[in-house]
């Protein structure tokens, strides 16, 4: 007989009895209650025997959870993600009821099985078939999931979990495995391990936990976030009492102790404000880094597992952050709106053409877990008008076209009438689109939107970097910044950076490199860009946005070097913006209330508009942040460079729907080189207010694919080594 045949025969002889024995054991487990324990143990050992030769390496298992360090661009430490592991808990130091509570909640047969509990698996399958989804993982399998396989619910992941569990059971004793579990398992509120959980929820040490407290923590392992004693104490107490009863059923708790523990109040320790927020110099930026890292495929697994790895893996995360510029942003916010009760200031700065986030500042309250700079999605007001302008250029409309700037104005937009008013009655007469941008005249941009349409405007905004979520569905009110979902300061800074980079959009990013705890490279950022606007279109837009700062609503943002930008103010002064840029840095400043659109009509005697406090904060910050950075001119272009047919002649309307008309030429096309109206004499005040943003019904559309290109990145950076 050939060796291959003998090998195949041996495999059949070996696996046949094993499979038969396993089936018999499982049947006994299900059908013969007195023998279930013995049969389950036999089946567990059979599974361990079969899986052991296939089990993978368990390297790194002895490493306890360790927080990840976040470094700035200059190498200084900004903070940590996760909580530094203190002295690990020793199993021998814990009261028996603490250990028994965890066993009763998660794996009562832990000391009897060999890593896999067939009885628990059968029970889980049976209950799941009835509609009551339950897991059948032992503590050893949970350790395999926590350290190697992640939480994705697939058959293959479950099989790998069994293999890892087999290897762990071979290499470590039961006490060692349980001790590691107690030091690693997650209890909620950023508390990994029972020592942190005892301190966080009961302000005590694990060695001093009472039976009811131990059962509370053990019960939370099942669903750490949902079982929150501060938000849903009734559910936590019900789960705690279930664990206590399980302890009594296994003889780990007397009847008297059970009765006393079941009626004991929860009494969790007061929750510390910002307990889950990262500590350090720039907590909102550090938290953003954690979210970005959790989305990197290079860390492996699924998002939820990557988030856990970031908090416990001991990584060194190098970032784009500029500490000096950040300090200047903080100083500008404090000097301008730093008094008690003042609105919050958020600042985001991005490097054009690269996407590197140089500054993220979410406000002066470091305990605010919500980050207005990246998570706040607010109405942008007139700071959205540059995207309407870009769509207008794409449609072939010359920005020197004149429209009637009278107010109110009713136009036919997307098949329906839309009435728009200018802010405080400003406007009137024939006005070019360029002048309307400088003076932020609503009625002119409403007419532009009526010609261009919401869908092309949506596409122009997306191409420049605004998220689809922000501009979906496309609506006529986008002409004035009326968006269903709003935009964040980071999103606006990155989108305006497209104009600074001659039309090249670079997605914003914070992480440049990640190394593991041994110093090995795990991730290296590779920049990607796409063409968000044609170069000359960006140049025409840059020219008019420079006028906004020189002579329009953004004069308070001037910093003594070439600068383009746009102000924005929403209805009832609920949000105020200034977004501006030089070739090396694009910055968005938002002022408002994190809790919602609360009117800011009297802040130190001023109704807050984009041209007031946001522009002042921008100027103070950018002057300091750009100190020592070479002055560069922004790229500009003329509308003539776009090959447009010139500014069509318009007539002053009578206020009816669709009133702006163009004088036709003999061939049906707009007349070329028609003279535009003379510029309107205009002397802006130091702080010119912005018009409010009215709503409009949605208009559905579809999104065209976004082109991608690779372009050279600029060589000038901001305080980056």
C-alpha cells in the first residue's frame, strides 16, 4: 500500500471514531440530563484534541492592554487613547464572590471544560432558534476573540476562535486565563479590566467590592454600553440580580446573602464629566485621531474591533498636528470669546493640496465630549455661496452678469416659486454676481440658483470636498447655505482648501504613521487627491473671494497678506462662520452653541455674524500661525480665461416669478462681450452682517461619479518637521 493511501486511511480511522464520539456526546448532553456534565467535558476534550494541531500562534497574549500614544508633527506627545493600565489584578487577591460573579455571568463551567463548552453551544443554538439570540463562548473563547479574531459574526471567525482557544488552553492554566480575562475585559465607559471598572463605577478597588457590586460589574460584560447604571439603572439592576441568582444556584452565595444583595441599591459613584474623553493637550484632536485610526483597514478586523485595538494596543500614532498653531487658535478664542457664558469657538485648519489637518480646536471646554470642529454639522449660511458660484461657472454663466438685487424676490426654482429677502433690506438695482458675492446679496444668488439648478450645485460642492450627506437632497436653499444636514468646520476648511490648491481636493487626514508597541510600522499615510474644480475656475473664484476680504463682508479677517474667504450667518444668528485661506493654509472658524441653533443676538452688545467675531478670531489666529511663513500670492484668473461668452445683458425685473431675462441674439445665443453694469458704489462698515438662510422643500437628484487624479503636492508646510 502506498504511503499516501496509508496516510489517508489513518486520517479516516482517526477522524471517524472522533466524530462518532462527539456526536454521541452531544446527544447525551441534549437528552440525558444526569450525564450532561460528564458528556460535555468529554466532548470539550475531543474538540480540544482535534483542534490542537491546527491551532495558530498566540504570540503577544502576555501583553496587557496599553493605551496608544498620540504624537504631534514635532514629536511632542498630545495625549493618549485609552487608559494606561495600572498594576494588574492578581486572582489570588480577589474575594471569592468577585470571581464567582464573573463566572456566574459569563462561564459557570469554566473550570470543567477544555476551552469550548458544547453544552453552552447547544443551548445558544436552541435559544437562537427560538428567537432569543445568545452567545455560546467560554471565557477562553472570549479571550481568543478579544486578542485575535475580533467580533465579526461569521462561521469562519467562530472556527478560528475555537482554534485559538485550544492553543490558549494548552499554554496557560485556568487561573492564568481567568486572571488575564479580568484584567482585559471591557466594562463600559472606557474601563478595561476590573480594577478600572471598580474605580470608575464604585470608586473602590476590586479587593473591596461587595457581592452586589461585583455582580453589577460582571453583569455589564454582556453589554457594556447598553447596561449603563447612569442612563438605565433598572436594566442594570435586573441584570445584576440575575447574576446574583446564578451565583446562588451554583452554591456560591447563601440564601441570606442573596436576599440582602438583591435589595441593595446600585449607588454608582458620580460620573466624572468627560470620563471617556481623551486627556491631554488637544483632547478633541486626539479623539478624532482615535476615530480615524478605527477606520484603517491596516489595523485589521472590523471597525468595532479596531476601535478596541486603538485603545488597548499600545500603538504610537504620529500625526499632522501643529502645536504652535493650535496654541494660537486657543489664544485667539480666549481673547475674543473667552468669558463665561460666551458662545463656543471651533477652528479647523487644513494644508491645501495635501489634506494634512494642522489644527483642530473644538472649544475651550476640554470635557465637552462632542467636538464641534469635526462632529458639529451646522448650516453654513452664505459661506456656502462659493460652491453655487462654482456651479455657475460650470454652467457657462459669466460672473459679470447683472441681476436685479431688489428684495424681496420671487423666482421659479426647481419647478416652484421661491421668495427670498436680503438681510436688513440691503441690495437693489442691477448688480453683478461678483458684487453680490462681495456684499453677500441673497436675491442675486437665488436667481443664479434658479438658472443653474440644485443638482449641479450639489455636484460642484461634492467635487470641492463637501460630503454627500451634507448636500443631500439638493435644494434651492443651498444657494444661501440652507442644508438639511449641515457641514462641519473641518469639512469647510478642507473644501475651501480646494480653491487654494488651484482646484485640487485632498481629503483631510490626521495620521501620518502608526507603529506597534515593538516599534514596527503598521500604517503609513499615502496621500490621494482629485480634481475638484478646473484650475481657472478656482482662479476666478479666488479673485472674487479676495474682494470679500478687501472690501466686503470679511474685512475684519484681513491679515496683511493675500487672503480669500467668505462669511456666513444663519437665521436668527444661530451660527456664524468665516472660512478663508492663503496658499499654505485653509481655516474655518465657527461660532455658536454646541447644544443647538441658539440665537446670538447680544454677545457683548453685538449680534454675532460671520464678519464679526469669527472674522476677528480668524485674523488673530492666522497672523500668528503664519508668522515666518513666506507670503505667497493666491492664484487668480479672469472670467475671460474660461472662454465664456461674456456677461449677457439683463433687465431690471418687475418682481414676478422668473423675472430675470436675457436679451436674445439673432442665433439664439447670449450676446458676446455685452457690457456689465458699472460697479455699485459701496463702502462697507468694518463688520458687515450676513444675510440669513431660509428653508426650501427638497428636490431629489442623483450624483455623478467624481473624477480622481494625482497631482503634485505643495512643498510649503506649516510648522511641520
